[in-house]
C-alpha cells in the first residue's frame, strides 16, 4: 500500500470511529436528559488522551495519526459554517422589534461582566499556571473564553426544547449573536496584538466592515436571494434540486469567505445570511432537509473529537490545579448568568424569564471551544489551562438543559 492510500485508510478509519462514538455518546447522554451535542463532546474527550489515550495510547496513535489533523480541521470548519447557516434559518426574528433594546442590554452585560471577571482571574492565575506565556495574550483569551456564548449549541438546545420561535428564544439568540460578533472582533484584535501588529484602526475597520456586511445581506443579498429561492423551489415542487442546493452552498461559502476576509471568522457570515431569509418558510424547510442530517451526523462530531483529542484532563494533577479550574467555572457562570439575568430583569422580564435567559446565555460549548483552540494555536494558553477552559465550556453547557427544563414558563 502506497503512502497516499495509507493516509486515506487512516482518514476513513477515523471517520468510522468518530461518527460511531458520537452517536453512542449522544444516545447515552440523551438518556440522562442532555441534548445530543453534550454526548458528542463527551465522546470526543473519551477518544482523546483524557481516557482512551491513557489506557490504550498505541490505539490512539494508530487511529489518529498527526498527519491527518489538517483534514479534520478543514472538515470541522466546514461543518461549523453550514451549521451557522442552519441556525440562522431556524429562528423567527419577528419578535425582534419588541425585544431588540432588551437584547442589546443582555448582550452588553453578558459580555462586560464575565470579561471583567476573566481579566481579574487571569491576572491572578497567570504566574501560577502560565508564567512562561505572553501575559497580555493569556489574560485576554481567558476573558473572551469566559464571555462568549455558543450560538450553534444554544440554537440546537432551543430547537430540541421547541422554544426557538418564541419571544424568549428570539431575545436570547439576538443577544447571543451580538455577544459573539463582539467576541469575534475581540478575538481577532487579540490575535493581531499577540502577533505584534495590533492597530486600533484595524479593529475599527473590522467593526465598520461587519456592519456593512450585515447591511449588505439585508438590503442587497435578501432582495436577490428571495426571488431566486422561489424560482428554484417552483421548479422542484417545494424541494431543492441538485442545482438549487449547489446555489445555496455557493451563497453560504461566499458569506463565510467574506467575514473571514473581514477578520471576524467565517462562521459569522453564514449565520447572518440564514437570518435574513429566515422568514421564507418554504425555502427554510427545503434547505434544512437537505443539510441538517449530514451536518449533525458527520461534521460536528469531527469538531468535537478534534478538540477532545487536544484535551488531557490528566494534566490537572494537583489540588491547586483543580481549585483554579473550579474558580474558572465559577467566574464564568457568575459573570454570564449574573450579567444577563439582571439585564433581562431590568428590561422588564419576569424573574423566571430572566433566569431562563441567564441559563441559555451561559452555554459556551462550541464557541468557547473555538476561542480556546485559537488561544492554544496562538501559543498563549498552556496545556493545563486549555484543559481547565474545556471543562468550563462543558460544565456550563451540561447544566443548561436540565435546569432550563425546570425553569421554562409552563413547565
């Protein structure tokens, strides 16, 4: 067997293992009242050095050789791009006029308070666990990781609980979108700062271009896309043909490439594109039918497994490490839930509704993991802190669904 065929064989074996483990994990965690995505994340950790790598390191080396990493990084990014488009499509933004002002308040408080707590905590733990990495970069990455909300995971949880078309769901997803847009801008700014070429004008440019992109999607892309979608659906009696699906994919990838070029990461563009045509119900249903299964069954498990393979809980050897890990989780939850809950209450919502929003905004899994991976790739997040932040992202997500089921009005 030549080198290329051997490489392809390993990729195929990895896909079999990843997809099978994700489905088993989703089934097990589903029995415990968790959304499927939590099981997929846990499956990724099981396949990594935290568990399988500890008891069968040679099996992990055989199944997941380092030379296949780039393939799975690309596949996971494609999955996130398509998922963000689906999340944008799935939400009903007709309530936005009623909740817009409150959503901005929730987003601002939900970003500012955990960011401030993250800075304070990172300042204290830097000499203890990260003395050999860039101090400023470490502090800012930790602060962003504690501040961000996972729109894709939050969206999936809302859809599973059937609250994505409610006033509460619209307010929360709008606040989360604002949070994440600002978070990606911060993350991009931090990246340029760490590389030594930070300029205030570059950050301003990203903000201006982001606003221009959103406006362009609404005022330019939407008037063009709606008649095109109607034409494609009429041709196939309400379904998307191969040509129609190709046109959708082209539009999604163009949006992703545009926001990637702006510097706020490729996943933001597809979400905005989906959101501006979310009121086109026939198109939404047809596109979702075509894309949802392959994204959920294949692409997302790849991302979670890739993160799990980079996470080693065994690095937290001392009680001091676990104490710091507990403080990271506490700061993340207090900052996010406190800021969002109080802002929602100040916006006129009941305490129960405010609690629901606080819980949902506390969900970090996917976006938190992305920010953490960026920090690690930039060299400012040590292995032990990477592990702590992954645990934080998992813990905040793990708590969301069971608590939300109890707190939702009418439950």
